[in-house]
């Protein structure tokens, strides 16, 4: 059973500037809650109970968001605002642990994941969720992360979540090579590698890696041995390629949809999608859209 998820949140968020100058990009809101809360809820819905935030000294707002606020809760209780009180308390369910570790310097995604090694250990598999990306599971009985976990437990192969993207946009993504055997939605297939930002003519598929991984604890010694690459950064993809050669890595094709909230248009699309179906504001928001259409 996979119980731990690593969320790298130490980055500066340069793609979100100027909004992320003083506010962590992960705390930018989609309707009424920050992006990272949706990502944590995704992990919890998949059965994960230990959330490991790989953070930085400038990201205290994230840790505060997932901490208890005794004074605020007491004030809400005294004023009889029970709905708001319950909503605050539900941010972190009672059986979920939020654990923070620091990434002392920005040395890449692989290094950020490696910083979680003392908490996760080398003997158990874990999830990695990039908090820029929202995975929308609307209408699904169980979310795609749960499907990835089930695939890992069936095969013991590392899993990379992939999404089909328009062929003309493959140059923006890491694209998996499945050897021509394309998985259906909710299915996994072994990969022959990942091609970073290929040209349209050279892309081996239209399946893009989108920021969800299930990895074995053995990735940690591989990351520790991975030499820095461009920008003096340790790349997670290099260690995953070693895993692929030695024991196999699968691509899990998602059934839902992603929104890249680290990009302004992806963020706006997420607001449209989540806003229109919000239980409290959805109807009013839909009316506003009609007014400005």
C-alpha cells in the first residue's frame, strides 16, 4: 500500500510572476481554495495519508495553510459559524499527516525529491505530485492517482501519468515512447523511453508526462548517484531512465483532464472548469460568463 506522497513546492514560481513575487505560486487560488489544497485532496482521495512537502524558507504560507489556526477556529466557534469551521477543519483530515522538509538550494526536481529521502526511506514506493498541475477527476468513480497506484501494485513497475495532447503541441512536453502500443484510458503500458520536447515529426506518440509519478524507494540511491546536468540540476528523468533500463517503467494513461496552473491560460481554464460546477458559486459564476461572453 502506498501511503506517502512527495510534493515539491520549493520553486520560485517564475512562470507565475508577478503574482508569485510575494505569494507562493501554490497558494494562488482556484475559486475559494489554493491550488495546492486541490492537489493534497487528490492524494488523500487516492488513499495517501502522509503528505511530504519539500519546501523553502519563503514558502511558510503553505505550511501555515495546512496547520491548525486555534484562534480563528475559536472565533468561528464563538460566532456560531459552524459551516466555515468545519470547512477549515476539513483541510487536513484527522488521519492525514503534513510533513515538511527543506530543499536548501534549487538544484532541480530530482534533488527536491531526494530531499524527501529521510522521511520516505528506501524501502517503500511513494507518489510524486507536481503542485502546478491540477488533475480533474470529475465524473470518475475513483481518481487517476488511485488508478496509478493500482497499476503499480499489480506490476511493481514505476508509473508515469500521461495525457494525450494535440499532436501540434508535442514540442512543449516530455513525450513517452510506448513502442507503438498505446494504452487506453485507465491502462498502463511499458515505455521504451521519454523524449523531451520532440519536434512534431519526431514525436514517438502524443502522450505527454504531466507531473504524477509512482516510484520505488530505490529511486533515492539512483538520484544520489545522478550527476548534475544542465543548470547544475539533478534531473528526475535521468534516474527514471535508469529504472526503466533495469526493471521497467510504465505509462499510465489518465481518464481525467489536467490544468497547468503554472501557466496563465491553464490557470484561467481551471477557474472556468471548477468555478462553473462549484456547489456554492457555480450558478452565479455561469451567469457571469453569459454576461461577458
